C-alpha cells in the first residue's frame, strides 16, 4: 500500500463547458485526457476539487448516484462502439432508459425515432455483429441520445472507422451539435478536432492551451444534411 | 428499486444471453440436472425399498403386540449333548398366559391364542405341506385377511370342537385343481376336516409367483382350525423323530396376539406384558414383537437411509453448483466490457448483480426443471426394468427443485459480486 506512488493525472484543471458547445480535448498519451474524460463522464471521482454538472456537484457522489447521473445526463460514444452483443439495435439504444426503470413499451417510439435519425430505421432487429463498424457507431450515437443527455462524451469516435465512414459519423455529431447538443470529443486527431468550436489541448495533466475555432458559413455548408 | 417489468426483461435478457452459448449453458446445466435427478431418484428408490417392509409390519397390526413361544437355547444345547436318548421339553406360552394378559393388562381389547403346527394336508392323491393354525373366530379382526369364499371359523366350531377348516386360496388352488374347495373333505394327520371357507392373507404378496414355490409354505399354505379342535386332534406334545433321536416338545400355544384398544396403550402394555410373563416363565421361552415399535424403527431406518442417499445426491447438486459458479466467473471475465458499458450507461452495482444472479438462477432453475422431469422418469424406468419398488414423493421433488434454485442464488452471488465490483473504467478498457 505504501509503495503506491501517487500520480497526479490531472492537476489544477479548470474548464467550463457551456450548453450547446462543441469542445474537443486533445493531447498526447499521458497528457491526462483519458482521466479528464473519465471525470467528465462521472466514471471516476476527483481526489480533490469539484465538478459541477447541470447545477449539481457530482465530484463526491456515491457510486449509485454517479450511476444515476451517468444514466440521466451523459451520453457516451466510444471508440469501439461498445454495443452489447446479445441485444438488437433497438434494445441497445434502449439500455440507458432500461436502467432508469423504463420498459421497452414506454421507450419504443423514442428508440425507433433515434434509430431512424441515425439512418438505421430498417435494421431495428439486427444484432451488432450483423452491422458494419459505421452502422454500429451510429447505433451507439442513437444510444447516447436516448436519455436526452446534458452532454455527449465521444471518445475517439472515429478511431476504428475508415475515413469515409468516420466522416459520416463526424457529420452526424455535427448535426447533433447543430440541434443544440453539448458535445465533448476526445481525440488525438487534428482533423477530427477541427470540427469543434473549441479545442482544449492537454499536456502533463494541465490545460496547455485552448483555441477557439470559428466555422465559416462555407464549412457549415459542407455538413451533409441528412434530414 | 427494480420494477417487475425491469426484472422480467432482466430474466429475458438472461435467457437470451444463455441461449447465445447453447452448448456451454447446456453443459453447465447438466451438473444441476444430474444433481436434481439423483436426489429425486435416490429418494424414490429409498422410499420404495422401505415401503414394502413397512407394509409388512403394518399388516401385523400397529395396535397389536405379538408374543411368540421360543424354544429356550439352553435346553436345545443340552438336548444335543444328551445324544440318542429321547427327551421331552416343555416350554412356551400357556392358556393361562392368555387369561392373565386379558385380565391384567390395561387397554387390552382382545387376546388371540394361536397354535402353529407343520403338517401335511391331503386331498385324495394330492398331498402338500401346510401350516396348521389353531385359532379362534376373531382371528380376522386381528390379522388382516380377506375372506374370499365361505365363512371363517365360528364360535360354535370352537365350542363343539368341529372338524372344520379354512384354507388360504393359494393352498386351495393347488389342492383342488378341479374342484370347488368348499365343503370338500381334506385329511390332516389322519383326521378329516370339512373346508368351510377360503381366505387370503393381505400381507402375502400374492402377485409374486416365485415366493409361492419355495418359501411360500409358511405364509400361504395356512389351514385354520378351531383352537379346541386343534388341541383335541393334535394334542400339546409334538413328537419328532430324527434318526435315532426322538424329541418331543410340549407347547400349549405358539403365539398370542394381543390387540390393544388404541395405539396409545401399545407402548405401555409392552413392558407390562414382559414383566407379567417373566413372573410365570422361568426361562425366557417367548419373544415379544411390537409392530408399532418395528414400524417406528423402520421409519427411523428409512429416515437414515433417506439422509444418506439425499446427502450423496446433494453433493452432486453442490458439484453442479460449483460448475455453474465456474462458468459464471468465466462469463464475467469474458463480458467485462459489457459490464463496463452497462455501468457507463447508468447501470448500478445492484443492476449488474441482478443481471448475473438472474442468469445463474435461470441456469440452475432451468437445470432443476429438466432434472425434475428426468428425476421423475428415472424411478419409473428403474421400476419397469428391475421390478424394484420406487415411490416418488412430492416433497423430494420440491426439495430437489428448491435446492437447485438455492444453489443458483448461493453460487451466483460470488460471480455477480465480482462483476459488480469491477471498476467501470477498467472494465471499459478491457479487451
């Protein structure tokens, strides 16, 4: 026990993320961006300091309350999609609502709507292994939206995708942001971070610098409108 | 709290997950299936084995006390030493004993004296060994027999020392292959008797033909005579010649059946009869059998038997449970990612516990259900192939099934806890 060397993964980080913002967190490995993500996602608790999420200090919450916060307020998009293999597309989308005690009957309409939103309205009963990587990631995006979260956390959402499907996924995320969703995206890919309003560069557990990106109208036009 | 709907969909999910690996789940269930099956089958076989013994004892009558004359062992040895001389011994129960028991023991309903003599019965050219039973008219009230035809011995037969007899059906069938036995005259030891009735002893397993051939003579070849007739025709002294030895035995009564008014008198009467007899008999030339005690002993033996068989079977259930636990632990490792995802998406520790526990219970209860079916079929097969008596009791089925359920819970808790206590971050990172 005494041998553990205390490592400060994050130290003196102070950031605000506003509603509707699209923030990218960048940094080399070991910069603390994973820890940052875990804290933002309420998967981990800071040893010191506070984290206000939607008017609640979640920094020192109990495990169960944290689960609850995650379930209600955060949408996760993972690099490797992390769909549950034995569930269908529809059931995967419903998982966060399931943990809020909602039955499939109650949430069916919403799940179908989201599946349609991400372009998988025809594949509701498919299982993850019957879908391509891009499709799986879209299911994951639909899942991240189902609980109408305060913030969507995307951890390298295009990391496992080829550039074309990656683009499609990023477009979809842009679209969500356009609809007013708060997006926090962790990446080491500059190209991906380009799309954010603000990029937070991490280095050695600190915020190294922040840059504000402004999108031109032209760039906005590039966003493929699916609807 | 976990709602009913949520629980049901967790059960559905569990079944779905288990169906994903049909072979694995099936093999895991096998342990429980065999366990449940062996609990039910073993208890059924044990139950069946003790049932017959108990039925025999019950046929002796649980309200009865049976006192039998026994040749004293000392006398017998002396007799052997004495070589070729003829010698007479006198032992056993007497008519006085009957009267004393009847008048002194509280709670006595009836006392039935019996004489038992091995003889040969003859009808024309057919001669068969038989057991002559000299007894009274109320014999059927104490010993369970069915009257098949005619009547049993009456009080008047006794009073007038009538030469009448009642035969058991199996004896009659062999003695009178072509005649109606009733009103026929048979000959025993030179004296003729008229057949007035046919009976069947209930504790005689008539459906078994093999016992009729070899050892059936004691049980089924009974000839019932009025006691007084028996005494008058055969006397009290039996002379047996073996080689150069001539042995005579003088026995008044071979057996006395004491019927008590109620179960409750039986146990108090047993020592009283013992004490009373010991006053009047120098040697212990009698033995007392209390069917009620035998029954209790048989029940105790059965219980012991059941415990032994049951625990052997329970061990196999536990082994099955360990198998389940093993698979579930492997499952947890394999599905670490899923657990991480579920935790990230709002699943609480107890949701994870519920999920894995439900899966284990589905496995064990599923195995339990199949085991019950197989366990009910097995004793039936055993009975039909070996002819062994088996009895499936509802409680053994309930016991085996509920143990299988309990095993699911007990052996599921550890893997479920292991799953729930995974750190979500670690679990998500797990490859």
